C-alpha cells in the first residue's frame, strides 16, 4: 500500500511539474514577445518624433527668415512715413 501511494505521489508530482514547466515556458515566451513589440513600437515612435523635430526645425528656420524680411520692410516703411510726415509739415 505504501508503494502505491509513493507511486501516485511521484506520478502527480511529475505531471504537475511538467505542466508547471510548460506554463512558465509559455509565460516567458509571451513576455518576450510583448517586450519585442514594445521595443519595435518605441523605435517606430522615436523615428516619427525625430522626423517631426527635423520638420519643425526647418519650419522655424523658414519663419525666422520671413521675420527678418518683414522686419526690414517695416523699417523701410517707417523711414518712408517719417519722410512723408516731415514733408507734409513743411507744406509740400
């Protein structure tokens, strides 16, 4: 009778151990797949952010050039207004 219980306990332990091993093996595989997905997703997002950063830098440079042109035009107009106002006051 003792041998039967020993055999049953050994059998249950062995089967349970094998099932637990398969469970933890699949769990580790899923975790690795999730990490791979997250890594790929992060790489994709970083690439998109780098492209957006480069584009915004180019737009900033273009806007800076436009501001310089507009500032020069405003200065020119201010000078013209000054001369027109001086001429108007002198009776031209």
